[in-house]
């Protein structure tokens, strides 16, 4: 398994280009199941999760190919769903990536049935899919659980009013896709408002769907008879952009992320400014500089447009070098402090009590061998290693490869001393 070896202490500076958003590409790939022609997703990054979902779609009989980079260096994933014969997602693929659950809604809507391995929990929490299933049942589907698989049968889905008990991103996406081909109108209340949900709605409208209200917490979908294939440019990855900007801030550098959408990162940019970093944002570009001390502040994760849970671990690493004392509160997932034990091994002072982590800033961190546990915790350890004194080794970076495209190359281009060592 590959590891990252990082020599800390370099101030990062320069410009890095953000990749397409993993959490937008995955639902867009699932949406291709609804189309009666090929769907092309432009700007899809080279990530393990995207490859895994491609394998799931191939297993069903779809044709999935990746075309080479265009003039802007962007690659395209092309999915042709016309030969799908087996609406099933097997355990050996689903167990490696929960987002496979996103095929449930499209399969039920397009083929009247679906059988997917019930996604297990993962490092950050149990992550049930009860809201996804509740919505499908309200739309007339029968759902059964057998041998670890969830089966959905629906002669023809019909519109319904669905109230989500909590904001769920893939729950909103799954049911928006199911409703697009259902008979009648579906109203989704307490829907998620993430930019990735809006990008999916935009693509579905281009395919011929009748959707409004995306970006608010009430989405209305009027079912249509069929949807056509499209070519769609995916939005930038706001989580990767936030991670790269924090790499600049934690090292006291000056980093610009080209292609980032500051409008989708307001909570993170506001918190960076509150902590003493200087932020300059314009359409398609965000620059962060930090000369003075890192101010210790409080941060609490919440559904969009709040502070994203996917940046919590990275922000905590940054706060470990703060000038005082701050609280990081994680309200979305029940076990998303796996990075804390590793940061402590570098000398961080963090006390966890339930969903809150009290971070007492220290003057410096020291490099150490560290173990990555989940995608965003891994990024947190890389950031800490960039700022630490000495050498840091981050093991099991396959977690990182799930969601970051060539991160070591982007960081090296900004002046970081980081290398991937294949074991
Ligand atoms: C999406 O996961 C993202 N993944 C996650 O990113 C992200 O952390 C999360 O949204 C929150 O923003 C993708 O988009 C592929 P949820 P998702 O359903 O949809 C509970 C990353 O790092 N819940 O919004 O699975 C759930 O347990 C990944 O890229 C239920 O109880 O998250 C959690 O506590 C990690 N029942 C909360 O809601 C349900 O039926 C939010 O989960 C659904 C969710």
C-alpha cells in the first residue's frame, strides 16, 4: 500500500487548479441510468470512487468509458445505459463505496426494480439509508431486506410528498432521480441544498426533467415519460478547493485555487478570515494568504450552506496551531474524529467529549508516522504533516485516492516536499 512521505516546514505558494467535484460526478453517473441515450460527464476527475461506480454500472450492462483530456486538461466519463439488463449492484463493489446506493432511485424509476447490497457503515458512522427507502415506499415501491441486499419493486413509481427527517444529500439526490420518471408530482420537504444537488438538478433538466426548487429545502419534481442523454460539465470540487486553501493557510503561505467557486465555499472562507487569514475571492478563483498567527476559533459543521462536515478534519488540523483555544463541533456524523488520535501523536492538544473537540493551539507539531482511516481524515493528516517539524509518513493513503486527484502533485507544485512511496 502506498504511503506519503512529507518533509514539513515549507510555506506553500502559487496556484493549483481544482478538479471536478467527486460528489457531483457520482450522482450524475447514476442519473445516466435514467437516460435513453449516452451521458457524457466533462471534468470527471481520476478517482477510485468514480472508477468503482463505473464498475457497478458495467456490472449492470452499461458501457462506461473515459476519454482523454480535452484542451483544458479535463477528462470525460461517457456512459451508455442502453444495454443494461441486470439492475443489480453486488456486495463486493458496494462494500467499497456507499455512494453506490445512488443507483437505487434511477433503477426503480427506469426498470421497475433494483437489488443492491445494503451499504455497510463506514469509519465515520452507521450511515443508514432509511430516508431513501421511506421515500421510495411513499412513491409506491415495495422494499425488502434479504441476505444483506435491499430489493425494490415498483411497477411504476408515482409522485408523493416526502418529508426528510434530516437533511440527506444522497437521499435527496436518489429521490429526485426517482421522481423524474414517476407518474405525477413529487414534493420533497427538508431537502438538502448542497451545490452537488443543484448540479444534478441542472443535468436532469437538460435531460428533459421538470424540476424546480433545487437549492432550497423544498424541491418539486413533475414526472416525465423519458429522459435523453446529454453532455454535462461538472462543478468544481469545493471540498478539494477548501483543502488546498487550508494547505496554504496552515503553512503560512499564499495559495490561489483556480477554477474554485467562492460562492459554494462561503462558510469555509468566512472561517478562514475569522482565523486571521486573508481571503481574496473572484469568480473562478480564490486566494488565501496568512502572515500573522492562526487565531483559535470555534467551528460547527451543519448542512449546506453551513460549514461542511467534509472540511471539519482539515480545519481542525489547521486549528491545532492556533494561538488559543477553540471548539470543533461535528453535528452530521457520529464518529468523525478519527483524525484526533493521529494529530495527538504529532503533539496536538485535543480533548474530545461527544460531538465536540476542544483544540488548544500549540506552537508547533512534530512529524510522525500516521495511519489514515477515512478520506477526509487522511487529508487532515497531510495538512498537519506539511506544517510539522520533521518528517511525516501517512500510511494507507488509498483512503485519500478515493477523493483527491493527484494531491501530491498539486501540493508539490505549490512547494511542498511530499512524495508517494509505493510499498
Ligand atoms: C454525502 O454523504 C457525501 N457523499 C458525504 O461526503 C458528505 O459527508 C455527506 O453527504 C454530508 O454532507 C456523497 O455525496 C457521495 P447524508 P451522504 O445522507 O449522502 C444520516 C466525502 O467525504 N442519514 O447527507 O451519505 C447520516 O447517517 C463523503 O466525500 C440517515 O440517518 O450523507 C448522517 O448522519 C463522506 N438516514 C446524516 O444523515 C438516511 O437515510 C447526513 O447524511 C440518510 C442519512
